[in-house]
C-alpha cells in the first residue's frame, strides 16, 4: 500500500501523524471529559447532544449535562456524562 508523503515524513521525523496530516485527536477521560484537537467547528450543541466537525468527519457525542468548557481555534474541551460517542464519515 502506498503511503502519502505526509505519512512518510511523520515516520521519518518522528512527528505524530495528527500534527502533519491534520487528523483529529480525541482524548477521553472516563465518561466525564473529552478533549478534541484539530476541529473545524461546532455543528450542534445542546445539553444532551454535541456534534463537532473535523477534517475527517463529524464527532457526535450524546449524554447528559454536556457543557462546552473551552473552545479555541485548535481545540475543544467538553464535560458531562457521556453515553455514546460516534464518528460520522
């Protein structure tokens, strides 16, 4: 399988692929906190459902008492009680 130039550069230089290829990175801490890097914006936001656009698709989070704790150009921090996290392509 042929690799993209960015994948080869990532491997050769030891740089994480998400940095070079603009791939979203989700860091989930139990069922209470999600940190999303490399997003493209918020599509939907309620206290039970959040949809975030990323370069690779949409991250769909369902739960209770969902709250956007921090929103910056490069990352988002979400808290609440998560029941389901889905990835929509």
